[in-house]
C-alpha cells in the first residue's frame, strides 16, 4: 500500500525484514513486529497482538507466555497511567 509505505522509516537499521523476524518502524516512532510463540518471548511487553494459525500454537505457551505480554497498562500522553482506566491490564 503506497500510503502505508510512505509512513515507514527506511533509514538503515529501522525497518528490517528477514526470514524469521520483521519490524516495521514508522516515522512517528511506533512499530509493528513479530514475536515467536516460544519461551524466548517471556518478559516482553506489547500493547496488542494477532495470533495467526492459533491451532498450531501450544496452548500452554499461549496462556503463560504470549497473552501475558499484552498485560500492559494503558498510558496517558505524559507517560503516566490512571488506575481508574477500565482498559488497564485488560
């Protein structure tokens, strides 16, 4: 998509695509990347996710590693979080 392609940061070391990993960095600082459904992904943090071909993903890894990576509080523009926010750690 040309409109999306114009927003990608193509400087060296920013947007990278290889056989097993990809990261798409945008000019505003946000990014899309992928993480593996393995123990190596434990401890990472993401704000959302898409699980493709979930039938092939180990259920234990999914519930103990992948889903907890998305257990991140929503942040305000100044970097703080509001405890009364209904979407926190959802």
